[in-house]
C-alpha cells in the first residue's frame, strides 16, 4: 500500500512538472505599471541590448533604413529605448522617440480590441452574422470556378476577427475576378496600396457586399479587409465613428495621446517618412496621406501612432487587459483573443507566420498571430507569444512566458521588412540572461 501511495505521488509530481508551463500561462498575471529600469533588474543584459544599437545604426548608415524607434520592456520595466536616423530622409530632422508613424496593419489589433469591448458589453456576440449589423452582406456571394454561389453559412463576427470571412485584399488575393472587382469599386487604389480611406464607411460596406467572397466563410485563413468591416460593425452598434469610439474606449484610457486615424496639422512635423525609392528593389512605395480626417476610419490600415503609445497598448494586453489601474478587457477575453482559432481551418500557403515573418510556426487568434510552439519558427520566441506588423515596417510582439513586450517603428515599406522583424527578435532574446 505504501509503495502504491509513493508511486501515485510520483506520478502526480511528474504530471505537475510536465504540465507546469500550461499552468503558468493560466495563472492570473499581476498587472505592472510601465517605468524605466535597468536591464539587469529584470534578467536582461545592458551590454547585450546594446547590440540593437550597433546593428540598427549600421543599417541606417548603410542607407538601408531611413530611421527607426525601438522600445523593449520586461516585467514592466523599459530596458531599451532608442531612436535612430532621420524622421524624414528628405530633411535633416533626427528621429525622436515621440515620432508619429503610419502603422498600417498594426491598426488591426486596436480595432479588434475595440470590437471585443462590445462583446464584453453584451451587445455583440462572436457567433452573430455580420449581416445582423450590416444588412448589405445578407446577399453576398462566393466566387467559385463554376460561378458565384450562395455561402454555405453566413460570415460571422468571429470570422472577421480571425480572417476566415472570405473577404480579401485586392493587393494579396490570387482570385483575379475578385481583385478586378475590388479595383473597379475603388477599394484597391492605383499607386497607393491598402488605402481604403477615400470613401465613407457606408460606401465601403455597399461596395464590398456586391463583390463575391474568395472562399466559403470559416474554411480558409485569408488576410483581408475584414478589420475594416469590424470598424463598420462598431459604427453600426454605437452610432459613433470607429475612431471616436476607439479614442473613448481604448486610446484615452491608456494615455495613447498620439494615436488615431490622421495627424493634426500642428503635429505633422512629427510624422515619419520613407525613402522615396526602396533601396532593396528600387521600387516606389508611396504611403497613405494621413494629413486630414479620412472618409472612413480604416481598421485594417488607417492608423497612426508612436512607439510609446503602442507599447502602452501591448503592455495592457500582457497585463491581462489592464494598465495603470484602468481595465479595458477581462483576462479571459485576452486569453480568448490570443488562443488558436484556426484549428480545423484549411491551411493557406500564406499563413500568418509566412505572411508576416517568412517562417512557419504561427496560427491566428482574434486579431493576432499566435506562436504554436517554442520551435518550428526560425527565430526566437515562446509558445503563446503573439504579434502583428504593418506594411510600412512597424512591428510588435508580446511574450507572456518571458513577461516581455517590444515595438519597432519605421517607415520602410520594402520586402526587407520581414527581415528586420526577425532581426529585432534575435537581438532582444539573446539579451535575456535570466
């Protein structure tokens, strides 16, 4: 009997050891307030973090990047903050830590968090059909080789959040018929990519609903205009512009004073600019005009922000939905948003990791790419870390297991941008010594 008890105890201890990482992730995290700190106080090396400075300085001196801002925090302590190069390569203004950037697809997590506050309010459910809030989508069709057909089921709010809606980006989709329709509708614009700010929200919905989906809802991960549609749902539910709603529920509570959908005239001297010609391919990649309020607040690509503003946002997520005593989301909601929502969804050659970082290893949650395991991906990270990026070179990630957040801001819309995302991750993780 004594032997059996010892054996059972050993099994219990072994199970606790084997499943300890999952248990840690399920524990409530004590919220921290962002403050300056020494790297050594939080298990990092100042000397090793200085590699970020030397590497990015060289890239800028070699004219591969116009400028950049990098901020890294661990355990609520900002252990690295630096601005490199020029704010505008056509001028001599130095980059500053308060420089404003076009964040393109890093607007998506902001809009998704805003939508999830309405889910928490009980006025939206993830299983709701999109047409419940936006009636034109009731009649949307699906493009197939044999013609347009009715969807097998309606697209849902969850589909919008995890990019399984069947919507597309004209700049990315391989469906030429849908691409042409998006161009004719003025949703894909000539010369400037991902610019859907030239129409009102109502016009965007009317135009999109007339264009067939590229696949059946819920069947395939396809990066798309779905987050613009999230903004239209917010507007339908609240009666407010999406940007005004986010300012009220997200930006102001977190102290994100320089985040929005355009740059006021008085602040335009702080806006970062790109090289006129990409140094890698020699192509021109004009950026969206953010000098005035747009026709609609594009949740997919229309936002502007600073590195420190965005750091506050992702520290809130790392804290489980709260920052400085202000709670935006429940920890359970953050957990839901950063879980795998693609199990059973057919794989796409351009899954989140391949699209964003040029490597396998990531699934998608409700607004974020989520790491599946410590391995698989060809760069450092931990199972459960989540991230996203922007077309013009911006990037962030959150690693709950390492209690780590990091932001890269630059205006470099070049195919080289995935390499800079991977590079920064390598330089940050090698600086962890405890």
